[in-house]
């Protein structure tokens, strides 16, 4: 039997004995014990487990999803899953208590060969299963005690927590052996809803969906209607309409784009569904729901009815559908991070669990002996003075995670194992192969990467990440940032070389600007806002354009500086923006196109009439690191050279 196979039938006596043998021969480290009060309106959603875990729910029924396969509990439920499993818990009663025990199993070297043979047959640490225990009060008491002793922080109490864990595991296998427990089978109705929530934006066949389940379509339809009081097709239509309404109200996408993006066959089908259920066309809905155009008309299609309590708005909608289509993962990760933010992982060593205080002072204490970085040099530390005080970092970091401004680290010849995001990969060939992009709101996601150094900009998530690995907050100022990173990597000479090289390029560029007769000219960086009205975004004190105004010292229009001295990117109407335009314009073109040229007001601006406009690609100015600054400087100077030759 494969180690990660889900258990949907009874454990055999042979399986139970084999699992217990593996437990006996394995070293187990506790990572964290948590307790969460969940309300119907607040749930754990899409939480990817950083380690193996047990979950115990009590207080009422709940829907527990493991790797998108939902299970329905009664008053009590006990679940197990391995590292990487995606967990969601949705209460179906007024309140629900959920306990979670995270642990890591490690095999002792002298048992390794024997255990590997057993693990090929069964891996109890990665199995996914759930059941209603025969003696729920025993498990309730043990999980409660584990939570209490673990959070009292002393090593003695945390050791006793481990004793309680083994007591719980013993009782678990005793009940499995007796066979009096109620195994939880997947809830096909919840699975169907989850599948529709994730795939409503593409063409769907109900017949094909039903064939994915071990029950007939007619039986699935009957069960679905009985619980949801609507058919599967009605549920799908509602999900698509909710998504369409959200996009019509909050974006400027066309009706055809909304139809295609929300799973409708075409625009005609979207119009037909809107008239049937919303009693108006999509265009009418957009006009009436837009605050700027709302008016107190009296047409019957848009009036509110009385629902025996209050007037009821027929046009209320749930935005969940839209988020499910385009930003589901990110949104749910953020929700999960918020739901567990007060219960962050307590780090542990390979032996007895360490307290949070011990982990804070020793970032490498989370790694086991079998997961060490491999060399003594990597394990030795240097102390770096930061805005958060002294931080111990490895002498030779091997697994660096970088969140934003990636080019600073690349400039030192270090390729990170993971980055936050990298749109517009114009000159970052070194990270083309990187696919992991951790969510920096979730320390568990970071811990799974096993970094030995994390570099961030801003301290918003410093407290949640410092328990995972040493964290360096990089300053905004380029010179200070490169100097600090030079100390962090033990490359002070390289840092000086990078700064001197960039300064030499700036000096040469400034001399060339003077020779071109542009030193006393004014420059404006503009970008079109594709929202309503076609307004102009005028970039000034933004790090994205430091090379233009700060590094090269090019001047903005005096009136603009006087009225917007500290503005990063004020947004002005086309008619007003003209009076702030400089002698030369850098036009930042986005992927959405260019509507400026169609405007008479834009074409009347002197700089435009004189042809003093230069095009820049927005993705080139996403970053503000030294590698980006060098590339941006080259692009800007080439634009000025081309302008001078016209």
C-alpha cells in the first residue's frame, strides 16, 4: 500500500501493526499545538500543512476538506494528514473548537534500512484519513492537555506534551483495531460545490462532472437538490452570475470579456441569463450599480421588494465567484494567514521541542541534524546590526529567499531559492527557473522552503518570519541597502565595487546630458490610467523612477514640484495635467495600450507638438534595485540620445 494513499476503508490488523512498528522506531518532534474557535463566518481555508498533523474538531458538525476532498463530521472528528496537504475547516454550527497538532517524524540512522522497507509498504506519517472516534471524550481531554502544556513554554511541560501525543496515538490505533469507529467518507455534495467554485469560469459538463464520482448523475442531482434546495445547473448559473456582476461593477472590462471570463458561452448567453435572473441587461446593471451613475429612477426592474423584515435589494451579489476565478489562491492564503496569525508555528529542534524564545535567538534550531546545511562554515554565524537590532546570519548562506528588489541579491552573484514575484523578467535570466513564490504572510510556506536567510523590504511581516530563519530588512536607500547586503554576505568589497561602478555611470551620463543641452530642461514621467475618464498618472517621488529624478537629477516642471512636492504619483485629469508637463515627456506604456494619441488635449501639449516624447516600458521600471537601476539608466540615456538625433 502506498504511503500517501487516502484511507477510505477499514484498517486491517496487519496495517495497524505495521504502522505501530514504524511509530516505535521513529523519532517525532512536535512543531506546534494550536486551538482555534471557529465561527460559521470564519474558517480555516486552504491552509497547506508545513508538516504532518492531527486535527480534532468538537462542538458541532463541520465540513473538513483535505486536498479539496470534503468530509462531513458529526459532533466530533479526528483527522490525520501529511506535509503538503491542503486543509480547510468550515463550521456548520454556531461555534466549533478545532485543535491542531503539527509534528515531524525523523528516522534514526541505525534503523534506516529496516524502516525504509516498511515505509515502502505504509507511511503512517503521510496518510490522509478521518473518523468519528468511539471515545471522543478521551481525545478531547488529550488535545486540551496538549494545548495547555505546550503553551506553558517550559521544556518539562513541552516534553510532557509529547507523552500525551503518544497516549493519543495509542488510543487512536486501539480504536482502529476494535473497528467500532465511523470512518468518514468523502462528501460528494461538498466536493461538487468545491469543483464548481474552482472551475465555473470554463465550459463545464454536468455529465462529465458526475462521471468523476462513484455515483450516478441522477443520484448526485437528487442529493444536491435535497441539501442545497437548487439543482447543480442552478448553482453553477448563480456562481457565474455573481462573478459577472462583480466584474461589471468593479472593472471596465467589456461585456464580451466578462462573458468569456465567467464561463458563459458568449455575450448573448450572458444577456439572456441576466434578463432571466437579474431582470435587466449587463449594461443596465453596470450603469445602475456604479455609484457615479446611480440615480433615483422608478423603473420596476430596479426596485426593492419587501421581505417581511426590510426592503430587499434584488441586485445583492457575492463577490466570491470573481475572486475564485482570478485570485482564489492568493485571497484564501491571506484569509488563512489572518485566521492563524495569532497561532504561528513554534519552532522546534531535532530533539526536544524548543521554546519560542530559544528559537528567536537561534534561527537554525528548526533544522534537524539530518537537514543541516552540510558544512561547518554555513552553520557559523556573523552578527549584523539592523533596524531590528543585532541579527545572526550564516557566514555562507546557501538558501536565500528574497522578497522584492531581487536584483540587489543577484548583483552579488547569489541566486535565491525563491522570490516573491518577478513580472517583466527583462534582465533577470538568473531566476527564470525559479517557480516557487512564497506567500510572505504565511510563515509555514516559508518554513517548507527551509531557508537559512530571508531578505525583505519593510517590516510588515518581520515578526511572523523571524521564527523561520534570520530576517534582514533592507533599507530603501540604494547605497545603504547595498552596503548592508555586503556585510550580510561577507562581500564588503563587492558592495563598494557595485556602488562605485554605478556612480561612475551616473557621472558619465550627467556629463552626456549636459553636452546634449538637456541639463536645464524639465522632464515629466506620465502613464495613462485606464479607469474612467482617461486620467493621467504623473510619477515623481517614486522609487520606480529614482534614476530619472534622484540619481540623474533631471528636473520636473516647477509648478508641479510646488504643488505636489511629496507626491509619488498624483492622478490628474487630461485637461489639468497639461499645465504641469515639462519640456520633455517620458511616456510609460503599459500592456493595455495607448489612448493618449486620440485625445485633442494631449496633442495640444507643447512637448507633444514638438515631438519631445520618449517611450518607456512599464515592466522595466518595476524594480528599484541596483541591477535594475543599471538597466534603467541605459534605457533612459539611449532614449535621450535618440531624442537628440531627431
